[in-house]
């Protein structure tokens, strides 16, 4: 009976948590936009960004990651180093609400069952679905046409460390290459507004989230039974 009981204890973590470590936490940082309006600097956070995330650590080297992040992105031609944009003087603001799923790869082993302090760089990629306002600019004034949504490819580089046995802190920069060219109102999808399109219509928009993640780890260590 005792052997059966011990065997059940060994299988219990696999049944409940599949012998994995989970992380849940928050993201806080800033965002910036790169497109046909405003500055072309790729890392220049100027608006607050925040969100929540969950990771399922499949191994010490990779994890499945899911997140929700939202922010306002903005651009002003007066902030650009290009003289043409300075003279044009357009500006916009848009709200981004993003859901993202993908895989995070650690450069070094990051075994959360080992409570010794560990540090590793990491990369994350996957697919993001986001919602925003379809804008247009007329007479120098930015207006909303309708609600819109699109997809993006996240490309994130970061570094993280377990600061306590149950908390992991990270710093990351994540650029999103989007499948739309109208976050800034330069390429409205409404065919009735096609005469208002401007800029490079062959290049899609980018937005970037830069900031800090703090996650709490939970889940039981796998049980290896003696034969």
C-alpha cells in the first residue's frame, strides 16, 4: 500500500501541472511607432504601455508565452529628422490592444526548479493580433474612419533573472512588424479615401514595446521515483 501511495504522489504533479513550471505576471514600459508619420527612431518609447503575460516553461531552454498588451502609439512630423516631414507637420494618435502567442527561447539553461540565481538573454517570436482605429488625415487633421484589426510578427530580445525563488524580472525590447500600413492614417483602407493616401505605400508600419516584466513562478517539481 505504501508503494502504491508513493507512486500516486509521483504521478500527481504530471496530472495537475504536467510537471512544468508556470509563470504569470505583468509588463510595464513604453511604446513608440515607426511609419509614415513622425520620428523614424526604432527604439524611442514615449507612451505608457502595460499588460499581462503567462509562460509555460516546457524546458529550461524554451517556454510557450501568451500576453495581452495595450498602449497609445503616436507620431508627430515635428519630431522627425527628415525635413520633408517637418514641413508637412502631420500628427496622429492611435490605441493598440494586442494579443500575442509564441515561443520564448533562452540562450542559457533557466531551470526554475533550481533556486540558485540565474541570468539569461532570451528571444521571443510568434504571432500577434491587434486592434486599432483606421485613421485618415484630411486638411492636416487626423480623423477616425472605423475600428480595425490586423496581425503582426513580434521580434523581442531581452534578459531575465530569478531575483527570488518565485519571482523573475526581465528587461526587453519587442518590435512588431505589422501587416497594415495605416496605424498612422497614411493609407486608409476605405476606397473612398484613396485620394488621401501618402507616404511609402510599400512599407508597412512598426510599433515597439520596451519595458520590464515581473512574473511569479508556480508549479511542482517533477517526482522521480526510485525503482
